[in-house]
């Protein structure tokens, strides 16, 4: 596959939105421009976890500016991901639809552990390729990711529900900083880390590395005030804590190296980092300029180089649940043949559609590991709830829908819960997969005849060699049953 020249990655964080534009040359990513804006999307979540209009408008204004910079970069060369706030927001789909219209590119929402994997990838590419495990910590606005990895591979990933925006609202309301509040915030952070403490200590690490703005701001304060050498030290954190408490409020914070826009979340980020240091027994942490957005670039570059981590995730899930590979490959081969005949008319000629169909075909029987009864529903649950490195939530949802809908009644209610712009294509991919599964009901290596599939809107015509259906009455019965299921979805299937 031809390597792209220009790439872009946008991180829609709970506190800040970041964009990096880069050029790919000789397998290396060279940053051309990096932009960052304090949007504080997470601060716009109300008690019902709905994004208010003011926060949405701040985000849309920022994305309009970002969109101007990436005009002309092909859609496949840009990745935009939402993190904790968009994972939590009940009206995330509505906001994403507005944001995609402004930006001109698709927006993915990634799970916490996938976010952690991408962060590690960005950090690993910014450090020397040393042997030995490293602990990576990234404190965001709504979540904190902790990863243990070695070289370019994350070994253990975790996303904890604590962030500098959410902790600021919880422990330092109206910008007040007291000793009691600080102590409670540190204790709460330690409680969150406690759940992973034993496992992470068992794995061990040779160095600790911090990433992103919160750790960077704390490191700058510690270094410029002479409280620690390069990076962050436990002693430096304690001195910063005492200074913050003495100030008594966000407005009164006057620390060398602390920017004004970082003041509102400095105390909460400091409390989280201090809790991590105390709970994991850290003494020192260095800082890395690599983070989620850089990880997105390298992950995107890997997809162009046939090193797509999503493929490894699918194969691992198949192995874990003992999927019969021969049957999965039969169904995929037939599904692809049908897809190629209708993709131009149904406007499915893109890599994302073909990938979704392939993964759905390979995993359509994964639920048999749970039970033969209702195995399509069990399979959809497994796909939806498994950690699948490389996948966004939307991608995972699409594959799960195909697995759920490959047999029995079409899951129209589940389809209505999907992003509105994806519903027609996912339903059509589901119909293609259903036909392929029916044609391989016998589960043998008998050749499938030369099939013709033509579509006209919501009408499908599936044609066979003369006399073939009469010689295969069970297949005919299966397809006649499919005609009823198709009709329930307002599609018509004709057999010739």
C-alpha cells in the first residue's frame, strides 16, 4: 500500500483539544505543526452527563479552526478521537454529528484501555529504544491512563476514573485550595490506583515516564523553582503541594513556571500525581513529549504498512473463543464476492466498510463458545465488551451489530441505537453477511455456485445457475426464510 505523505491526528480531550499535522518520510513521522486549545469539554457535563451547549460551542469553534488547517489532507490520512468526556456524555452522538460536519472528518470514540495503548505508542516513539519495562502515566481532564510496556508494545493498560477537571470540580470547588481538600483528593487518587497496585508492582518497571499537559506543567514548576532536577520528584511534588495550600485559591497561585491557563487545574492534577507517587512508591518521573496524538499518527502509519493492530485483535479473539476458522473463511470469501458486486451501487466502496464486513464474517460464530442457543446474541456481547486494541467504539459497535444480525430476526432496535449516519451501511453489510452465512449452512467445502447479486435501492436479486436451487432444497428453504426477514427491514429479496 502506498505510504501517505501528510497525516493529521486530533485528540478531543476533556480539558484540551490537540492537533498535530505531520509528514511521513522513510517510515518516520516529522511534525510540521502542533496546535492546542483549552476547550474544557469535560466541564460542560451536567449532573445527567449531558454536554451543555456552551461547551459544545467552544468545541465546535475550535474544530472549525482545526478544520481549516487540515483542508486537503485525505480523509483516510486523518484520525480524530474522543476520550473520557465523549465516552461519558449521553448526548455524545448528537455532538459528534455536529462536530463531524464542522471538521469534515469522522470522529472516533476510543475506550479507556485503547486510549492507554495509543498513549504508550506515542511515548515509546519519543524515547530512546531502551530495553527494560517502563511505567507511563498520563493525567487527562477526565481520566488517568497508566501503562506498563517495553519498547513499542504495551503490556498492561488501565484507565482510571480520575482527571484534573473532574477532581477540580469535586475537591476544589470555586477554586478554593485547603489542606483538608488536598488530603481528600490524594486519598481518592490512591484508592483508584490501589486496584492495580499489586499487578503493576508484580510486573515492575525500570523507569517512570509522564505524558501530556498536566505532568508537563507540574514538571516545569518543579524544575523552574529548583525543587527537582529533570522531570518530577516526590520531594518536588510535596513542595508544590505546600505552596498551593498556602496560596489558598486558584487565583492566588503564583508559582514560577505555571501558566495562567493551567492554574484552574493545577491543584487537582498535582493531587492525582502525588497519589500515584505515594501508592506506587515512586521517587522520580521523567517527562515525554509524546502522547495520544503522536500515538495516533504511528498507529495510522502502521495501518498503511500492513501492521494493523486491529487484525491482531480479531485473530486473538478468534483464538480465545475457538472459532472454527475454515467456516469463518468460507463465509468471508462468499461475503466478499457478494460485496464486490453491490458496493458501487450501495456506496460501500471504502476500506472501512470492507473491514467491518470481514471482521463480522470472521467473528460471526464467536458466540458458540458460550452456547449454541442464541449464539449470535452471545457473540455480539463478546465483541461489544471485549478489549479490542486498535478499535474505536464505533468500529466495535459495527462489528458487533453484524455478528448480532447474521441470523434470525434483524436487530432493528439495536440498529437505531447506532450513529445515524452509519445505520444504512451497517444494515446493508448485515444483509450481505446473512446471505453468505445461509449459503454455507452445510459447513462443508462444497463449492458455492457462481452467484449474481444485483441491487436497486432496497431491492436485491440473487441469481443462481439454472436448476441449482432445485437441487439444493435446504438452501432454497433457508433463502425463502431470509426473504421474510429482509421484508421486515423494508428490503426485498428475489431469487432467480
